[in-house]
């Protein structure tokens, strides 16, 4: 058991202050995972080094068997009552489960992480953490083998992204490219065919099949809410693809549109 002033839970302080948290986590080279489902997924991934865990008592009981079998024996588990936990993080954390995790280096595109994949998701300028987490969740659901981000995308390991992804950020490989459209050239050089998802696309998603693009890697390319993909990126992509919608609807949420496209392409 700990109290709110215990320096050993310093990794979890002031979670309600995004600017301060980014500074703290950059300095410590770690990130925070929040929520029971995300931490369950974390404990299944031995490649991540968990610095510490912080639970409410009822949540600690739930995790006891998993911790006993699935975590590093050197990982410290802290338990605090609800009032103390809320004082530490700065808000009402009703989920009652947190983990501090060391970061790992993010690779650039290579023949092994991109060139050998079947289906990829590529994002340009997706700077909303919840949208980014939703992309990872959908990518995992529809068989994507890696998520490729340009430098303008948000940090996928920010607490909110990890939570919205249900922890799939921890399981799916993340790749960072150069700024687009140069980043697309990196992918094309590795044999990746790119499909830019845009309402102005000249090809209807329904008319496409996975098989027409051969056996090499196929990437669905999406942009941020509102702005979408830049014109330069759409010009650099191999194909522009649209999802047909009702005439009085001009676009879908980026995570929703991505799910529709991935589901269709995964099916053949």
C-alpha cells in the first residue's frame, strides 16, 4: 500500500496535465498504460518491460494470477485505495489500473517489418490520440501486420491512445517513415502498393479486391479528421479510393472509414 506522496509512484502523477505528462514521460523514456483490458494485453507481451503497476485493491486481486505467471518478477506492484489513487493521478480513475512501461525504439520501414507484410495501415498527420487508438484497434481486428505513421502523427503510446486501442498498440508493430510524400517513396521502394482513402477517389472500394494487387504488401493510407490526406500524398499514392455514401454525407470518421476499407480488402 502507498500514499499519494510516496515517490515510488511518481511515474503516475498528474495524469490530468497532458503538457506536463509529455515532458515527464519524455524525460523518463516511458509511457503509461491505463485500464484493465489494456494491461491484460500488456502482461501477455514479454517484449515490454514494465516499470511498475498501480492498482485499486479489487483490481489487484483480479490481476494477481496474471502477475504471478506473466510479469517480470522484478516488477513492483503498488496498491492504493481510491482516494489515494485519485490524488496521485489528479482525477477520478474509476478503472483503477495503471502501468508504467519503458519505451522501445520505433523502427523505420524495412524489408522485414513492411516489405514482408500482407496488409498495412498507413497514417498521415493523425494527431488526435483517440482517433489514433481507434486506428490500431481496427487494424488489429482486420489483420493488419504493422501500422505506419508519418512524423506528424501523434504519439501512439500516449495513455489515451493505448486505452482506446484496448492495448493493441502494444501488440501491433509501429513503423515511422520520413515526412510524406517522401515517406511513401520509402514504402514503394519496398514493394508496397498504396491505396489513398479519400472522398474524391476515382475508384470505388466495392470494385476492388485484394487479389488484383498481387501478393506484395498492400497499404491503406488515411489522413487526419477534417484535413484528410494532403494533395501531394494522394498524388504519390498508387490509387485513390472512395467509399460510396449517401449523397448528403460527405465523409466518415477516420477510424470508421478505415474499418470499412480494411474489412473489404481483407475479404479478398
